[in-house]
């Protein structure tokens, strides 16, 4: 593809600077610049922006998931721990004989 573009002012100075600093011709600087710009946009599009298109699209068949997630989480934990509530902050003895040392002899 052949492109005819007019660069004036700052854009012209920037293009000339890049060509001089890199040792590339103006056409190659423009091709490289377009490639860099393209890569940036592709990286943005391939990140989480595509992922967000799928959020909330699942069909579980349940219409109350958002309103009842705490109850469902509690049910899952109860099933995992076979009905007993796990003691989250229960201290563990530092060594095997610690339980018998309590109360002193």
C-alpha cells in the first residue's frame, strides 16, 4: 500500500528526529511506528478486556446466585467439613506435650 501523508510542525520534527536517531529512513520509521502502535492496541484488546465480555454470561439455571451466595458458600463449607464448623482461630500446641503441661503439676 502506498501512503501519501503530510507532516507539519511537531509531527515533522518528531519524524525527522526518529529517522536521525535510529538511522532509519522515514518510510521505515513510519512502518515501525505503525507496528508499535498496532502492538499496543492488540495487547490492550487481548488482555482482560476480552475476559470481561464473558462475565455474567454463564447460564447456571439459578436466578438467585447473587442474592444467595453466602448461604451456598456456607452449605459448601458444611459439606466439606462434614457438618462441623472448623475452628479457624483455634491455637495449636507448639509441641506434642503442651496439652498435658496445662494446669501444671
